[in-house]
C-alpha cells in the first residue's frame, strides 16, 4: 500500500480540487481503476488550453502557504519556480546573537570579526550594554558610535534610499521577497523605516509579509510608528501613506488563555503597537527605568504631529489616552477589559508581561520578542524597577551570575 500512497493521494487531490474536468492519463485502457471508476470513453489524445500561472500568482500561493505554516511547500516553490537562493550571509537571530557574544567576549582568544559584527548589530538595535562591554574590551569602534552609525548606514542601507530601487528588486528575485539582511531585517522593514513609500508599495504588492518581526520584535507597522514617534518630520510626511499600506485589519493577542482580536480602528490597536514599537528604546532612558514605565505625558507631544487619518485629534488628548490605559489595565473589573496594560505605579503602565501575540500561526510571549532579558538586567545602572513584574526568576538568577562574572573579569583585567 505504501508504494501507491503517492498516486492515491494525487488522485484524491485531483478529484477534490478540480474546478471543471479531470483527465486520467493511463496507457492501459483496461486498468482496474478505469473500470472501477466506470470510465468508458477512452481517447488517444486530448487537446488542452495552455494555462500557465504568472509569477505574481505563484508569489500569492507562497504567501498563502507560509501563512498556513506550510514552509516546506513554500520553499519548494521558491526554489523551483523562482530559483531563489540562500543569502551568502547569515542573519543574526537570537541563537546567532548568543554565539556571537560568546565569541566576541572571549578574552582568551580575540576575535575581531565577531566583535565588529556584534558591535554593528548593537548599534542598529541600540543595545547600549553590549557597546559598553565592547568599550571595556578597548574595541576602538565602540568609542565612536555616532561615526559608526554613518558607516553602517552607508554600508548596509544606502541603496534603500535610491529613487530607482532596481537593486532591491534584483535581491528579492534572488533571495525572496522577505529575505533577511545581516541584522535580521526584511526589505519591507527597512523601506518602511526610511520612509520609501514607492518601495514599500512595490514590496507589499508583491507579497511581502507585514507580520514578520525584526531582532527586537517589531513588525513593519511598529517600525513606522517608531520613526514617527521620534521624528515629527517623518510623522508629517511619511506616516499617512505608509500606515495605509502596513496596518493589518486587526491583531490577535492572547492573555491568560483568552483570545482577543483588536480591530485597527480601535485606540487600543494604535496604543498597543506604539508601546511595543518604542519600549526597547524608551527603556534606555533613565526616567523610564526609575519611574517604571509609560505615562500619558510620554505620548502627548509626539502624537501632535500624527496625521488625522492615523489618529483623530480627540484621541490625542490627555484624558482620552488616560482612559484607554485605565480601561484596559490588567486588574480592572470590566467586561470589555482587554488586559493590555499593567499599572506599575500611579499613572504608569507597561504592556502586560503575560501577553502573547500571534506571529505566523504561533503564539509568542511579547516580551520574548522584544528581548526583555536583554533590556532589563544588563543595563549599567542595574536592574530596572519593572523587573518585579516579570516571572523570570530562574532567568534573572542566571543573568545575575553573568553580571557577577563580568565584574570579576573586569577586576582581573584591571
């Protein structure tokens, strides 16, 4: 039976998915299956209209398969239809980052290449604690972060700013529409972050996935919100068009085994995505750490320049923002409470540490995506006050041992 499993499955698929006609090709007209199916009209030849799927249709099929989690089938189409190749570099994901840190911080064997790669990654994601450790090892580039930013931009991102983006098209044709660069970013993420509207439009129209996340858990929508929060010019000139292209119709989250769908027209949708977008960089600010999270004041001035089509004027008011934070606070007794936020102190909130978000049919803890273990414990000014809100007992014990070891190594080096 195993021998014929492939053929049985092929027949089943043909019969169940056929739109109009089914043609069975068999050189034995008296085959038992032919008789079993009651087929009497046998023809020596058949004329079929040539119907070939376009590359765009294949891209849509790949996108559909990836959303369904059928990555093997999607990869097969990429390889056979598009002739796509693996990138000649390896993207730095969570696993590779750990390996890279071990190599870079090994004082017994100085690995300059690993230190440079780690430094560039740390600059891209504003991992100040990694940069500080590299400084302590007297890695010269770590003493000139502003200069390094310009070098990295020219080295890895300059061609994304060209009006003619033929190189990006060529790269996506070679490596796939969602290929990752060295820093685990897709072309769509980069195009959105720099505000290249025509390129974003091209990528979206050609099946780029708007739900993928970068090295600190930010999707393309959150990246444009990040840019808009810190740049009034970007908010005024780029956000309106990009928001239309990158905002999904809704997001799905899970809190305490409760599934929640939040429509993109709701303020909760906007506030959740904005807080997720800026959490990592805000955590580098001393007042954010000492005050344990966001307050309404953190949003008032940045949101002034957001276009009306993205955020209505009435939703930019102090009272309205406060009401949304309070209404969706974890411990509030309200049937419509989505438990998005945790109150850490009077008027201060963070996103609920128990919240999970759906990424390509998989549920992921939000703060795992954000890299909370990197953000909280390894800051030079010690453990942030919000640590007590996370159930990371074993992980923090391990991190404290690392911190202690780092201090000891530093003392030995001195």
